C-alpha cells in the first residue's frame, strides 16, 4: 500500500506545499491507489521535509526522487513519450518553478510583514496565540535567513515581483493555447506547474 505523508490541507487550497501537491497530483494522474497521512511532523524524515512516501515499508523522500521510485517500481512514467529535447525543456521549467517561483511565494507568505501576519493566522489556525508568537515567528525568522542565503531575500519586493512576473510570462508563452505543456498528453511538468501556479492563483479560482 502506498501512503503519501504530507502536511494537513488548508481550507482554500488543495495544499500550501507545491511539492506535496505535485506528488499527489502525479499519483492521481497515474491512477495509483494511495492513502494520505496528514501531519506536521517530519521526525521520521532524514531531510526534515515533506512530502514523504511509504511504499510497502520503504520510506522515500523528496517529490522528485519519489517520482523516480514510482517509475522504477510501478512502471508509471508520464514522460515516456517525450523526446529528449522535451525532457530537457521540462527540466528547465521544473527548476524555474522549484528554485525561483517557490522562493518568492515563500517569502511573501512567511517573511513579508503584512502578509506573514495574515498567513500565520491560516497556517496556525486553531493554535494558541503563544504558539503563533513563538513557534510561528521562529519559523518565519529561520525562513528569512534561508532565503537570504538563497539570494532572493536580498532583492527588493518590487524586484521579487518582477522576477515572478517574468517567470509566469515565460510559462504562459510556452504553454500558449495547448491543452497540456507538450500538447494533448499530460506529463510530469504539468503536475509541477499546477502545484506551483495554484499557489499564486486567486482564492475564487481554486
């Protein structure tokens, strides 16, 4: 049995984690039966990150490595009909999402002062005020330091938004009016794009 270990789901998004959503979408598209285990604990993770996959007792971490595992063990490969050129393009857009867009979204959720106070109420919904003020703010400061090391934290808000707009325009220009990124057949990059683009979509389109 496959168990997807991921963060609890928010009320107005399928997930606040694009990596959890990417993997769950991949599983759904692949028609692989699975069950969810929703938790905020990463104590069983060597990388201390989500999502994780339990597959017949084996624990696999990182969404990209999990997908590779699914390909090898279950023969599920959404990219089997792609050319080498298309696979290269897919990888480039994956990194655009997972190394650029994600950092900007994280910044405006966890670091930007005005947005952080709103996001804290959502992500720690139901938690005592002291938890929000201690655990929440400690996490915010830690993420701020990480983003500074990544480089994106050193840019102005206007510069961050310009980078985000340019990234979204690149995706839009390539996708154009195609049903899926590479035409009429879904591939891994579609699950990645969906999981990241929904993070910046207005609530009323979710």
